[in-house]
């Protein structure tokens, strides 16, 4: 697979580190509107072709697929021309800033008949995949209650860099720069984590969002810091279960931590993920009586990057696709409406 990478910022580095380990994947070009970042990235990873615009890359055309690692608001305008050119696309999450754009991208991809996937990274967490299999196999009985959280601390710590001065963080704090805050940024991850793990879909949503004052006048340079920093959400699932989902960038002491607890009528499962560490625990069978939780060993699973490459080569689509991400985007859009109107909405 001849792959080009669009956007050469923080996440692009993670992606290239993964793609370069896959047999048969060749990164043949990189695109960025920032010449300095593009040159540093392409030099570091020894990428031959460099383009300051996507149009130039498409005119050149000598690639099969693209991975779109631009900021959220650039996903829509950059993915549509790739699809029109018949290229397979792995797009970063969220697919777009709203459902209408995400749906337009989905329909364009389906019309083009190309492989379209969204990088919901936590599908790579093996314990999540195993938890889903166990739920589907009926090992915990009907799911009744789900609890999911996504905790980050980058507004508190400088472990990943300083949000007060670095554009990679500042755009995430500004609706004017296309961010839907923590809801748009990691909300889509944790909603997918919860619904995929519990093997059901979200049916109703009610959310509260909060933006905290972080700088004098809520402004740093061109960035108005108005995007939400924390959310809490209650959801109904299609199978009748009730769920609580929350996320924050103010979670001191948690660099990047996802947790999912799934309670069924015959057992419980807990998936935990933090950098370099994932675990599945279960309370099953006779252990239900003594409330004893045990670690469940889980084999590794292929990553989204491996599955995207496999899909492009085989022509057989893989999940999560654009339509799935668009459906999650609908939940995120409705969550924002519920915050304004303070009432639950059907998805
Ligand atoms: N899947 C995950 O776990 C995960 C993790 C981090 C970020 N992300 C997503 O990855 C995307 C990029 O995030 P990031 O942290 O790398 O951002 P970033 O700001 O560090 O990098 C984005 C890069 O895209 C470039 N760019 C902007 N508009 C462009 C355009 N029209 N054409 C080409 N290049 C353009 C910028 O100059 C910049 O170099 C975001 O959508 C983010 O939500 C996903």
C-alpha cells in the first residue's frame, strides 16, 4: 500500500511509528500547510515527496491511500477531495465537527466504494475486544448498567507540553478553531469504548458540559478558550441498559486513562487502559457471591493501522467505518443540544 500522510503534527508521529512496522506499507508522501513542520517531519521519517497543499498531492496521484491527521475542522475539506480522487482514507477522529459534515463524508465514501475507516484508537485495546466478545457470548447475562470515563490532565500538567503556548493544544480549547472541546476530542473515543464494549448502541442522551476560565478574559492570542473542558452524560442503550459517561482534561494525576465497567445480570467486567498498560478484570460465576474480581488474560489484537492496510490490500472493508463515526457524531451533536435545552434527547 502506497500511503500519504496529511498533517504532520503530534498524532502523525504516532501513526508513522505504527505504519512503518507493517509489511507492505510504504509512506510515499507527506502534506502539511506548515512548511517548517512538514520539512522536519519528512526529514525525520525519510519521506520523499512533500506537498504544501493536498491539491498538489492529488495532482501527483501516485498513492493508493491517505491517512488524514489534520486538526478536526480540516477533516471534511481534505477528505472529500481524496474520496473524489478514488483514494482509500483512514481519517482521524472525530470524523467532522458535526453530524451533517460527517454524513456527507460517509455518503461520499460509500459512493466512491473505497475503504473508509476512522481512527478510534482504543479499538486497539485487546481487553476491550475481549470484553465485547464475552458480552456477546452472554457470559455476564443481559447488560443493565455501564460506567465509562476518559480522564486526561493536560490542563493541569505539562507532561505533554504547555497548552498556554502551543498551537497543538490551543486549537483544542477554541470553538472558533473547530474544536468541540473535550466532548468532540475524546467524547467520541469514550462513547465508542462504552457502546462497543457493551455491544449495544446509544439510544438517548443527556449531557452537561462545562468550560472553566483558564486565562485572563478567556483569551490567549487568536484563541478564545470557549470549548468545553469537562462533560458528564447519562445515556440509555438500545438493549435497555443505563449508562453514565464522563470525561475531563482537568483530571489531575491521570495522563490518559479510560475505564469501562459493564454490569450484567450474571457478572461484571472492567476494562482499564492507560499509557502502556491495559487490563480486563471480571467478576463471574461463583465469584459474584463474594464480589471477587479476577484478571482475565487477553491475547493481542491487530491495530486499526494493520486492519486499514489489510482492508486496502484485500478490498474487504473493516470497522470502524465512516458511518459508525457519523452515528457517534450525532450523539455528540445532540449532547450539546441537551446542554443548552437541559432535556434528554432521542438519538
Ligand atoms: N486517535 C487518537 O487517539 C488521536 C490522538 C491525538 C490526536 N488525534 C486527532 O488527530 C488529529 C490531529 O491532531 P494533532 O494532535 O496531531 O494536531 P496538531 O495540531 O499537532 O497537527 C495537525 C497538523 O495538521 C496541519 N494542517 C492543518 N490544516 C491542514 C491542511 N488543510 N492540510 C494539511 N495539513 C494541515 C497542521 O499544520 C499541523 O501540522 C486531530 O483530529 C485529533 O483529534 C487522534
